[in-house]
C-alpha cells in the first residue's frame, strides 16, 4: 500500500507527532484530497489540548484545507479527479435531523467537523464527505485559499467589510497597526491601549455590527457598549472563558449578541469567489509539514502576521 506523512495528536495534551501511515481509501459518498496547504486555526487547540468532548485519539487536526481531488468514492457524481477543492470547519451533515430538514446544515445535530470528527489536513492526503467540498478558483494558490475557508481573524474581516462597502472601523492593540488596517480598507482605527473603544465607537455614531474575532472574552464583553440601537455583536472567536455583560446594556438599546460557527461548503465557495473578485487575500507565514509543532506555537503565541499556513510541498 502507498504511504503518506501525517501529523497527529496521540492523546489529549500530547505532542504533535510526524508519522507515516497508509494512504486512506475513499468510501461511498467520499472524496480523497491530495492536500497542498492548510491553515493553522486557533480551534486546532481543541484537538491539541483535548477540549472537544468525546474526541477520539489519535487525531490528525486541520480544517482550513486546500488541495486537489485525488480519488472519488461510489455515488459521487459532482466531483472528478484533478479539481482544485477546499474544506473548512463544516465537514458534512446528516440530512435527516430537524436542523437539516429546515436547511440549517451547519447546526446539524450530527454535524461532522473536519479534523475533529475525522482526520483533517495535517497530512499528505485526507478523506472528506463530498458534500463538504468547495471549488477553489484558479486565481488563488493553495496557501492563499486555505485560511479563507475558516479564519475569522481581523485582517480578513477588515478587508471583507471594506470591500462590501461598509464604513469599517478596526480595533486592535498598539499604534503600529493603524497604518496596516488603513491599507486594508478601514476608515478608522481605535487603539484599545490608549483609547476607550466604546467611547470612540459612540463618537462615530455607534456600531451596527461588531465582528468579534478575538479569543479574549473580556475584550468581547467590553465592546457591547459601543453598539448602536439594534446593534449586534457577532462572536466568531472562541475564548475558553465566559463572555459576561450587563443585561441592561442589551435592553435599553435593543442590542443583541449571537454566535456564528461557520458556513457550509457553498458559503466557503462564495467566499473564495468573492476574494478573487474583490482582491481579498490573507497575509500568511508559511511552514512545511515537518515543522507543524513550531508553526502551531507561532500561531498560539499571537505573534504571527497574520495566518500560519502549512504546506506539503518539498
């Protein structure tokens, strides 16, 4: 049998281990991807540290994957070998639970998640349900496409908001990021080390939407006061601690807070297509598969500018 490289976590809290194993075979309804690149997401820590309930080990993480269809299983009619594809957080749905019957596949009671429900992209090959695939445009390289399939980090959020025509405000730590976010399309920059973000947002009229990409619950909580009437805080970052806020802050201005785990594969495909159309790109630091542990620590340190991407090349 053909062999491949993979980086797995052997147990909760265990180290990343580079191993060799047999290339997996695609079953009915499945596609095998020859992986080219995959972004390292903060959510990979759920696998690394064992925070996801019921996760089976050893497990290969990775849910920001770009590659090429290598083989298709029985019953797969929509994909053929050689197509460039990607897979994000959404890894397949059951089709028969109440959420699926109502068309909300991402809230499927039996949702599959790439790199959690089954082995993910830290490998030369991976097996994916055909329904989880998104087509990658030829204009995007694999290293450019991978992070767009999941990453909710701020530098992408700024670009998408600006390209969609919104009056975009970026909030971060330190003056040095001001020029960067303006180049990405933000009209205003708030340095939360020297300014009160809620006061500054209210001077601008209050925010209709705040996209919370950080993994710090206190930072999220502090932003509620900067929302306008009917304003909404959308949480896409996943801090381990609770987000705390005053009920009065919500009541007096009809504000709300909601979470957004991900989109489905067609949402990922739309994102990739819009990125080509509007010129949105992720800023990446690239590492080879063999340096997965180092790349993961670089991401977790918060010092990466701005995404860390692994590649199987060379």
